[in-house]
């Protein structure tokens, strides 16, 4: 028997030539195929993979997912342990720097983030320019991009000190901009950040405080938000992270790149799904209507929002934690009446052949909206809450991309299938 080697032997049947491609980390590199040509002036073979279903665009040490088993780990730490024992700012440090911080490192980092939460007063005027009913995600996307104009030095992405400063600023200021967007839509005065509160408590204060100098959120809700931020912190090469890396690869500043990432997150197939779940549950209305709705999903007339995932072919571990968290939150806020419909919808879907066959399970967005609604956040605000947590992951991925010697400006190839060369026809001759 031939000796096993970490390589792939390919025969190009157009020419009869055989090539041996090295396999590293479970992959062959796409560029290896370019040597396979039918003639000297042939461009070489390409790899076609719309939607990147089987293409690794980077090596990464940040997040590991085993989609078949429903495993999610950050820098090797299981999400269940981080959600149970860590805080969002600690997870942010872990994601960005690679290791859990010491007590001193964590205190210093928390202090830095806490003292960068204010935004330039002109940002308030910028947000005031939006209509009262503007979608808060549009406001967040635009205001994060606008921040870039306040920090021109951020354009020097080759300077590690500047990179670090912008990462602290973004972690600190995204919640402030998010809260200002909320207050604007409610016609309420903006609440400035408070340095005596934790990261999630400060955010809840900027959102909900009405004239209470000593406002403090309920500790269960404060912890719930910290956990929700942790659960949304990173999820490797998803659509928005791909946008962050793609835009960042042109060496645009991180505010601009993060605004692009947030734009990608906004879509209903990605972070916008959490709001679509709530609209769906409201539309279903009663448990009796569920079988009818499920039939429509099976006929492809509807999508079951909050179900399915490109990577998970098993229960999303984040959904399991959020479902448990929801019960803790409901003890304080009262039960969201839509919970009953969600639980029944999940039960029916998980037993139905259509979903079983396709390995469709609840994802992170299925239960999170029920918590947000019980806490009285408007539905359109939910993707903004997702974006606050994901900011940590976007920044960690951006840093890793810039420091990775193998990375260059992102620039996919295409298979041109349009017209071949033809002569221009004047308008009166067409
Ligand atoms: N409801 C009904 N059918 C579905 C769903 C769903 N939610 N998701 C996938 N399918 C079907 C799909 O129609 C296809 O069926 P068929 O084989 O008959 O053509 C099969 O399952 C495979 O799905 P796919 O569309 O090829 O899978 P994908 O990897 O391209 O899409 C997804 C992944 C998340 C976009 C998709 O599952 C979806 O649209 N889900 C609903 C939106 C949602 O909840 N998004 C949040 C994702 S998790 C958090 C995040 O990323 O923000």
C-alpha cells in the first residue's frame, strides 16, 4: 500500500497532466490550481465557490465552531463556561489579545474602556438629524462611520498603538451611540455615560434612565445583558465579519470597516433575524396558527426566522444558553406572552421531517428577541443590541487580519459569462 502523505493528487483530464497539491490544516490552496492550464496563455484553473460555502479565507486562532456537534469556543474556552463565569469586557480582551487577562490587566482595560465612552458633542447633532422614526440600525451604521472623521489618525492602521486606541474607543463608544439612537427615536434627552457603572449597567442607564441620579439596573438584568453581549461577541467568518475583514483589508480605518460590518449584520438573514423572529411570532399570534405557519414554511412561502445556520447542523449552543437566560429575565420582567408560541413552534419544528432532514435547529436569534421585548426594547432595536456584542469580535478579527502576513487586499475572482467583444451600436440604430 502506498505511503500516506498530506497531499492531493489531481489529474487534469484536459491535458492528462498530474499535479500533487500539498494539504495543510485540512485544506489545499486555491492558487495551486492556477498551474493547471490547457495552453501557455491559458489563465489557469480557478475554484468556483459562490457564498464561500467551502472556502477558508484565512487562518484564525480566535473562534472554533464544530457545527455538527454544536460546539463553540473562543481561544479554546467553551462558550458555556464564558457565559457562566466571565464578563463581556473580559471576553473582549480574550478575543482581541488571545489570552484571559490577569486581574491587573483586566482592571486597566476596564478603566480605559470606561473612560472612553463619551462621544464628541457634534455626534449628538449628527444623530438629531435623523427623523424620529429612523431605523436605529441605520443610525448606528452612519454614526460609527461618522466617528472616523473625529479620529483621522485611525487611518494609520500600520501603527499598533493607534490600532489599540481605536479598538478601545469603538468598544467604549458603540454602546453610547446605540443608546443615543434609542433616545432619539423615543424623543428622550440623551443620557451621558457613567463611570461608576459596569459596561452593561452603563448601557442600560443610557437607554432607560429617566432623571434618576442613582439609577442602577436590576442586577439580574445587568448580568443578563453581560451574558447576551458575550454570546454575540464573535462567531468566526460570518457575513459581517467577512465585511469587516474585507473592508479592513483595503486599509480603511476601523470605524469605516466596522460600519460596513454593522451594515452586513443588519440584513434579516444575519443579525436582523432577531427582529424578524418577533415580527413572525406576532404574526402567528396564537398556538393554533402554528401548524398552518409551518405548512407555509415547508411550501417555501415563509422562512422560519431564527432557525437554520450555515455552520451549525445541530442546536446552536448560544440558543440553549439564551433560552435558559430568558426564564431568569422573565422572573423580573414578567413572562413574554410570545414565549409560549416560540416554545411550541420549536417543538413542532424539531419533530417535523422537513426540519429534521435539513438539520435545522434554533439559532442565537430565536429566543434573544423575547428577552429584549420583555425589557421593553422596540423590535427594530434588536440588531443594534447584537452589534454591541459583536463589536468585540469584529475588532479581534480586524486585528488578526492586519497582523497576518498571508493576507492582502480581499479581491475575489469571477467567472465571466457575459458577451464577448462587440461593437458599440449608436442609439438610433438599436
Ligand atoms: N426556514 C425554512 N427553511 C430553511 C431555513 C429556515 N429558517 N433555513 C434553511 N432552510 C432550508 C432551505 O430552504 C434549504 O432547503 P432546500 O434544501 O429544500 O433548498 C435548506 O434548508 C438549506 O438551507 P440553505 O438556505 O442552503 O442554508 P444557508 O446556509 O445558505 O443559510 C441561513 C443559512 C441562516 C441564512 C438560513 O438558515 C436562514 O435563512 N435562516 C433564517 C434567518 C436566520 O435565522 N438567520 C440568523 C442566522 S444565525 C445568527 C446570525 O448569523 O446572525
